C-alpha cells in the first residue's frame, strides 16, 4: 500500500486513495479475517479495488474533472470503456465515495450483469482437455492456462498471478501450488507445463527476461491481464466460466468438499455455494487420508492415465 501511494503523482488523489483503503478496503479485509481464512484471490481483489480507484481518479483528471464534480455522464463513460472486471472492482470505491460525500450522492452505479453460462458437460470438458493437450497449433500459454481451468477450476484472476515457483518438480512428480497441499499434475499435462515453462511467451524483451510470472504480460513486471486471457481462451473454444463450473462439479463427485476447498485454495463459503448448486452437502466429508488426483485423468493412488 505505501508503495502504491508513493507512485500517485497527485497528492489529492493519494489522500483519497489512502482514505478509501483505510476506511473501506482494510476494515472489510479484517472483518473477513475474523470470520475465517483470507484466500489469495480475496487479497488480490482488494488490491484491484485500490488499483482501479486510482485509475478512475487519473481518468477523471484527464477529462479535467474531479471526484467531487464527477457526474453520471462520467460514470457511464468509464463503464463503457472498461471490462466487467474493472467495473466490479470500482463499485466499492464509488459506493464509499458517495456515502462519505466525496462525490455526488445522486450518482447511479450500473447494475451487475448476471450472465452465467451453463457448465460444460463432462464429455465436453474432457474433449476440451484433449484438444489442449494435443493441438500443436494452439499457443502453449493458452493450452496451459486452459488445462489449469479445466483440471483445477481456477479463476483467471488467480491463474495470472501464478509464478514459476508455484510449479514444483522433484524429478518424479510435478505439483502445482494452488492450496494446501500442492496439487499433483498428471501426465501429459505435467510435460506440457514443464515444456511451457522452459519456453514462455513474452520473454524475449529486456524488461521480461527475469520475470517469474507463469504467464508474463507485455508490460514490464506485470502478468497477463485476466480479461485478455479470457478473451483468448474463448477464441480457442474454452469458455472459462462454463469450464470452471464443469471442473469444480466433477471434483465434488470424487472428493469431499472440504478437501476440494483446501487443495484448490477456495474459501469455504465459495465451496459451499458451488457444492449446493450440485446438490451435495458438507456432510459427505469423512476424516482420513484423502489422496486425490485431478478429476477425469487417473484413479487415486496411480500415476497413469
């Protein structure tokens, strides 16, 4: 947070962001921490809220407008220029600014678009996995990202923040650190992942040669943007939301929900909601050893397809 504030050139903008972080973002993080574990995705979303709030203030300045004089036409224009992820990140800032009288209380924040696509069937999920694992014409970064979605039901906002250090290889097994313990990566997905790490995209520029991001972006020091990655995956026939839905539902068919939550790094409330949608309950959990493998690839306790 101090580093981010130091990078804001306008002192009024820095003051506003400090207030927003102190009175809205941090208290909510502390409240969630008191209720349970804060996942990496929750922390990242909080950071994204601050980032987009800063970008919005800069955008208003470029239009010769301040937060105090911001009108509905400005909000609507920003909404039209940004992705759904960016809009969701800015909602908390606008709500806080109106409640704390930093801008007009009469502003209207556009409603969230509810566009949920049905999950892929298991046959469709396995077909998409097969294509990604065998198609040499598809860029490797998209193949690897798609496989992580289809095997582990990970959101792109988490996938883009993975680093090469989250991939562990001891000469026998390949593990991906998503939760605790790290998740095994079956063949042939393991070989694809290791081959990709040895020849990642966007590594030929001076600014990115030392990047540790698993999916380095074109901007120095930054990973690939999740909205950009989502668009690219959709183009190759991997609808992210539908693919995640299929993957998590298959996991619930094979493992108790608490085990899924721990291994994949999900918050228990998120896992409970997804489990409820599949018709299951937390009562399926049984104590003991829960050695597991990604759904649809090999039986537990073996290492072959």
